[in-house]
C-alpha cells in the first residue's frame, strides 16, 4: 500500500514552495539593489577619498596649542 495523498498535504507543500519562492525573490531584490547602487558611484565622494588618501599625513596633524603659565603638564599625574 503506497502513501496516501491528501488535499491538505498538497496545500501545505504548495504553501512551503510559495514561501521559499518569496524568500528567494526578496534575497534577489536585495542583491539587485545592492549591485545597482554600487554601480552608481558618486564622483564627489570618489574625489574626496582620493584627496584624503593621497594627502600628506604631516599636514593633517594640528599644531599643539600654546600652554598658559598656569596650566600643568599633560603628564602631571604620572609624577
């Protein structure tokens, strides 16, 4: 005697297939959106990244402000 097929079992299987297809569709749409937006590169951002990465590191370091006569050394607590 073989397996008994019921309408409820078929409906459950079809519902699971529908859920799986919807899940794959969502993942495909997310991937499509990511790749579409990755292709649109903002030229201003690219120029800024190039400018920052090619810049001189010594120019970026700000000069230390002058100390007032009443201020303690920065490592006063180590003494």
